[in-house]
C-alpha cells in the first residue's frame, strides 16, 4: 500500500470528502486516497518486494507498507 504522508494535502481525498458530505453523510471527515499494488513473486523475496514498492513511491510525499498475503486456492 502506498499512502500520502500526513500533512500533505490530498486534493482527491478532499474532493471525495466534500462529495460524500453533500450526498448526505456530514459525519465523513478526512478521506485519504491511497494506492494498493498487488503483485506475485515466485518465492517470498522481501528485498525484491521493497524495490518494487519503492520504485512506485514518491518518498517526499508518500510512504509504503508491505504485506504478505498467502492465498490458498
């Protein structure tokens, strides 16, 4: 997940906040729009996963969190 750092204005989130409030949900506050990037690796390789996440992150304005998901099919 790539998230906008607190203190950075999230224009898209602010627009969604105002839209939801105008649609009748006045209790909605401080919507943040983040990105989720999902990818598969042949084996668990955190170094490679970090490199992928870092390459998609503007580290001045954003930070990333990695999470491993094990799905059994």
